[in-house]
């Protein structure tokens, strides 16, 4: 009886031999069907090349210095971090600079907040919109002591004051100039100042200027500081409806009486405002999965109820100055992709990418893989047909030039043909055809030995 050690050795030897045989068979198969394998590898390579790559783990986004864009950008950054993507915020001077970053095809920044009314340009190629994510009202604050407090001040009344309309090139400045021109007022009048918003807020608080023109979100620190300052009031746009008709990127908003502070009844009368929108623009080369992630961030951050918007109102394609991306269109029609509802972002994106990659590959690979057995059989039959042709040629030559003294030589040629048949792949893959060929070789061999049908018998 074999010892335990011998049994173990036998099992190991059997496993080794099995693995070696399988490797050998695999290599033999590869040598036989390499053209089909090459086609599969080529197809997979082409699919990988044309398919979308994995999303980047870092995205650059232009926001601004201070103001609502900075605050909003930080919220988006926190959301992206939870999904495993680093959103790097780039400080800029505002919407105009943000848009230029996106227009420049060599610039690495691929997303930005841009104010409505700043987007219209002749060179917007390559820039798309993911929609509007918030209201951005036009605020005109003034010191109460410069007007009779019994009179509600309108936007036109403010034009004669010493008012800051924002730095040249900023969204605030551009909107102010547009509104002044619409009212046939000189946007270059000496009483119009061009300070940055933070400095202007400090200046009006100290009384060194009379008024401030701002285009910013309700939660902006600058706006909140002025709303809470008891010495400062807010202008009402009594002709708000006219502005929204003449400048389509404006919306009409309302601050109700007591809307800022019910206890103090601030303001003490309803205030009409006009508002542009904060728009999320992208470089159209931004990875589709990252576009969806931006929309999901907007839904979580901007989709909640705010001072001027209802829950679920944003994001929405409200400003049409830039074309909506295809991913955003699909998102607004279908909502959050199903996989992203139940799986982590990276896993959902990977499964989706692999599905769209492997599905066409499987459709192409299936008939090729299915044809491998018949391909091998056809190769075997080709070998048989090759020997058949050789046998036919041998027989024709022999009939014409038969020499009885060379009969042994003839027999050896036939024997060599038969040995080649037996050693070929056809012996296993096309057995019936092999036996038929060997019968024909045997027929000619017998005919030679009997000198039947050959000359000189």
C-alpha cells in the first residue's frame, strides 16, 4: 500500500501534468486561431479608444473672490469630496473672467459660475450650460439720509447719487451699465464709482458714498451686511416687469413687507426686484460623469428651499444664452441615473462605462468565438484538401511516367503523405475526411503494387 507521502506526490504530479497539458492545448489553440484572437483584440482596442475614458479625479472650477460664488463653490467642493473627486476652486474677478476661462480651449478650467446677461458672445464655441442654479438679484442699496424717508425710492432716483457700480469687467458693472443705458442715462457719469464690492460695502457703511449697486445672491455676506444695516434702505424696481421684457435674462422677484425682519417690519413696504441667474457653464469636453455629478451637486445644494426659490426649483434650464449639454438634457428628462441612486459614484460610473464598452464588444465577439470550432475544422479540411491535390498530382504524373523500377519510391511517397495526415490536426478535427483520404491513398498504393491502370504493367 502506497504511503501517504507517495499519494501526495502522485496527486501533485497529476495536477502538474493536467496544468501542463491545458497550457499546451491552449498554446496550440492560440497558434491555430490567432487571426480570430487578433480580431477580438483589435476590436477591443478600438472600443477602448473611442469609448469615454474614466472620469478625472480632479476638476478645476472658476468661482470668484468672496460673494455668493465663493460660498456656493465651497458647497460644491464639499459635495464632490464626498464622491471622491477633488473640485479645485479658482478665484477670479467674476463672471466675465470665468467665461473667458471656458472659451479658451487651452485653459484647464472646465466649469464656472457665470451670471446671466454675461454669456452672450460671438465666440461661445465649446461652452455649454448645465442650467441655472440660483437667482442673482440686482440690489441697489442707499443711505436713508440722502432721500426723504416718506418717499419710496425707485431705480431712476438713484442715478444722481454717488454710487458704486462695481469694478470694470465684473458682472455687477456690466449689469449696471446695461440698466443705465436702457434708461438713457450716462454710464460714464462722474458720480458712478468702480470699487470692488467689499470696499463699496464698507464705504456706504461709513457714509463716504451714497449708494451701492450689487448683483449677488441673497446669502452673500455683502448683501446680508447691507440688509441688516439700519441706516441703509433698498431700492424697489417699480418697473420690474418692463425690465424682464426688455432684457429676457432677467426674472422678477418680490420681497414682501416684513420679509427681512417681521419684528422690525423690514422692509416696511413690498419691494420689487429684478434678478438674473447664476448659471453653471462647462467646457463641452468635460467628462459626462462629472457633468452629472455637477447636476447632482446643484440638486442637493441649490434644490432646497431658499429665500427666493421653492424646493426643487433648481437646477433648471432657465437662461438660454448658452446651449444645454446633452448630458443635462437627459438629466432633466430622466432624472438621476438609476445606478447613481443606489451605488457610490465611482462604482456606478464604472459599471455604466463597462456596460457601454463591453456590450458592443460582446456583440462583435460572440459570432467570432462561436465560429472558432468551425474555423479549426475548416483549417483541418484545408490541410486535407492540400494533400488531396498533392495526391491527385502524384497520380497523374505516375500514370504518365510510370516506371516499375521506381515502385518502391512511389510507395514511400504515399506512405509519407499518410504519415502527414495522421500527424495533422485534421486527424482529430475532421476524422471522417481523414479516413476518406487515407482510403484513397491506400487505393493508389494497391494499384501501384498490382500495376493496375499504370503503364508498363
